[in-house]
């Protein structure tokens, strides 16, 4: 069993993991450690290597070089360690559903493929339907399900054999906000049950809500890898949203004169301003006092940290500049 310096058990570890297609390096020397029970978010632009990395972890793609360990055991591509593959649940972004089956028959089919005994099959079918909130659709034809329901059904199929490591590649792509919320709720239940989850997504607000750690990929390399808290601490700057009922020139002059404001911008709503602030909360309080003292009719003064999407965009700009 792999253990890190903090005596935490490592569920997924890679060393020098590389995938080369002809002369194109899709994944380049990735060293990664994901602790047991973590929800690890993998982000990056299209073509960064996220899907290739996940496919190698799922044994759907053979590495050009490098090593993969699951719970401390070396994962090989041949048939010498089938027990390791039982650890895995893999949901690619293009897995087909069988529209001519109903929900329960579809899940039962996969439970049989995993050779679950009849009593365990019955138990697991009920458990996964409850996890993904599809109990009331158990006898419905798959063709009648919404896109969000189909994606939750795919998740149920992925966890039917009780994996302890879950690999999700763009699972909420194309889903509406309600369907994304329902999918997040299912992931949270699996997280609470102690499952280790690696999830790639372009919907960074979802990852910010779910993940404990984040990896950022660029051109096949893992360019950032840290806990979400450390990422915010390292890269997230303070910003202040200010709204006023008037005295725009006076407010803008105050913003220009404040040495703790790196820059500011007027938002599309004419009375809203966003200031990028380098001070602490006490400094922000002092700024508010100054604006009130200047008789500026404020109706909103809200301090917040930059979100994960802003951090990602800023890091991407740094990589290309």
C-alpha cells in the first residue's frame, strides 16, 4: 500500500506516465498521487491530454511508458492482475446506452457481466437506483429517459460492481443546470461513502463544489496539482463588487487613488464596478469607509475571492504569454 508523507493511503499513483501517438505527445511524464476518498478534478483545454490520461488509468489505453498503481499495486495491461480492474468504475463521455431495454434490465445485464450473485445483484440494483435517484424509472424504456436521466443511468451502470475508484470523463457535458445538480448529488453520495473519484469537466463551478484537489493539464503536462484550498490560497485574488446609485466620476476617482486596487473595470450594468484588490478584509473595510465619507451612494459592496474558472483562465494566460 502506497502511503504519502502524511501517512495517508494513496488510491491512484502514476510515475512518468506518458502516451505518444506517432510523434504527438498526448500525455507527458505525469506524476500524480490521489489519496483514498478524494474527489480529484482534472481540468484543462481540449487536447490537453485529460481523456488520454483517464483512459490509461482505466486500462482502455496502454501507456507508452510509465507506471500506474492502484492502492499500492502495479496496474498492468495484461491479465495478470484482474482483481485491480475490479477496483475501477469508468464512465467515458461517449458510452452507448441500449435504448430498446428498460432501466432495470440494462443494469441487470451489466451486473451479470460482472458475475454478481443473484442475491447481491438484487441488492445492488436497488442501491444504485437509489443513489442516482431513478427508482421511479426502473421499468421505463431507456429511450424515454431525458439526457440527464440517461447520464445518471450510465453512472449507475459504472458503479454496479461496487468499485472503489471511479473515473469520470466529462460526465455532465451537455446537461442542463437541473440535470447537473442531480448528477452532483449522486457524486456527493458516492463521495460520502468513501469512494475515490477522478472527474474531468469543463464546468468548473461543479468541480469547485465537489473536489478536494485539482490538477490542471496543458499540452499533455500536469502544470498544477494541489488541494483546492491551496490553489485558492496561491492564486485566488480578492475582488470587490461595488454598485452605486450615482456619483460615478467620484467613485472612479476613488478607485484610481486607492493603492491597494491593482485595476478595476466597469461592468455591463452601468452602476456596477469590479475592483481587483490586494488588501485584506480590514483594508477593504477602510476603503468602504472612505467611499461612504465621500458621499458616494453605494447600494452594494461585496468582497469575494476569484473562483476556480478565473484562476484557470489566469493560469492559461500565463502559460501562453
